[in-house]
C-alpha cells in the first residue's frame, strides 16, 4: 500500500536510515516499545521520512478485547484505532529522526483533536493507517491521521506526540 508513491529519493532516504520496506512485525518491535496485546500495527508498507507513513493492522477475532467489546457483535474499539494512529505516527517520528527506543528516546501521546469515527471496524477487516506530519517543533509533533477499511474512511484524528529521552520519563 502506497509503496508506489515513493520515488528514488525516498528509497535512498530510507536506506540511509537502515529501513527496508515493508517493515514486518519483527522490525516494528525495534521502533515501538509496545508488546502484545498493545502493539497495534502489523506492517509498515510505505514511508517518506519527515512527511508520511502507511501501515496496516489486520483485525482478527482473536484480539483479547473482543471477548468484552462486544461478544455477540465484536467491534474494534475507537480508542484502539486512535492508539494505532499514534503508534504509526511514532514510527514515522523515529524513522524521520533516525532513532529508535534503544537509543534512549520515546514518543508519548500528548494530545488528540478532531477525532471522528465514520465506519465500524470488525474482525476480518484490514485497517490501512496513514499519518502525515503537519508540525514539528521542540520535540512536539502533530500528525494528521486516517484509518481506512476497503478504501472507506473509518476514522480520522489529529495526533500530537512528544519526543522524550527515556531518562526524562522517571523524573
């Protein structure tokens, strides 16, 4: 998804950062400190550093939260779609800065604006998550994010993340 939007300059920028697309789950674990059941991205399919990223999340009935949301008609929780958008944004931030959590950095959720939910997401759906960086100043980044299922808008939001040194978290 969206790989065809990349040009030679984008591929070179990714190579200089040691990024080879697609990023599978093992590579994503290097960019996100999240683990099951809170790692909500399965693959990054395209990325233009400092600009945008595309990722996918395969929604399966085996997700832990579906036992309670809702057992007879499972629906992907909106708050988890927001978290997935934030995680995709964080990966874009890390790739853009050529850093990883192992380097002592982390992106933390700092805010959300204009969140909208337009379509139910159910088991069997594949969420296509996109984030575009719209603001970056003094470690605060803002991203315009969307979730699509079958080319239909399911959710959108503006996500703010703060980049911190991991040593700053415990202070």
